[in-house]
C-alpha cells in the first residue's frame, strides 16, 4: 500500500505542475503561473484526498493534463489534431473514474467547433476536429461498455450506478 501512496503523491505533485502550466498558458505570465502553482501546492483538499485510495487524485490529474492539452491545441495550431485526440483520450480515461466528466467533453467539443471558426475555412474541417476530440474521449469507454453489455445485457457506457446516484441526489426527499 505504501507504493500506492507514493504514486498518488507523485500524481499530486504533477497536478501542481499542470496547474502552473495551465495558468501560464492562459495568462502568459510567469508570475501568475508561479502563484497558481504555490496556491495549488498548499490547497488542502488536494493534499487531503491524495492520501486516500480514491479516484479523485487520478481524476484531478487526468483532467488537469487534458485541459492543458486542450489549451495547447487552441493556442498552437501545430499538431492540433493529435493534441485534441490525446486531450479527448485523457478526458475519456478520467470519465471512467468520474462519469460526470463526460458532460464536459460534449461542451468542449462544441467549444472547439465554434472556436476554430476563425482558423478553419470550412465547416467540415471544424466538424472533423470536434469529432477527433470526441473519438479520443469515447475510445477508453468502448471496452468498458462492451464488458458491461456482456455482463448485464444493457448499454452501460461507464457505470451501472449512475442512475441511482442521480436519483438519490435529486429526488424530492433528498436533503442536499
């Protein structure tokens, strides 16, 4: 179990690096990048969840790096297709841990479609970029969905408990 905690600590440290890179790309300021990294380094929920065997550490790690790749795809047109594919792939892996992450994937696909409007001449080119991103995000879900279909004879792309969790949190007698 010690090696698992060590790996999670390394992922937590790499998440701080991702926060630095994301804030540096978004603000174009080295100072803001360092401030964001220091704040992330001492952010107690990140430190707290890092030492439990939960999916949150992995999910945060994957989401931050997928966001960084998405920003790089937007800001630097070189290899934009690969960046979007791998960003989607990482979001897809994160969706296996936290299925609600996939909602952001659809929103980002629409964003990419509309953002690249100024750079791409045709609607088809923008549609292909959004599709590449979505294909990357769906790819990690396919083996899980096939396994779930084989076991449960029902289409369950990620988890069988999503519906019950949604109901438990949103029914009329829910308290929070």
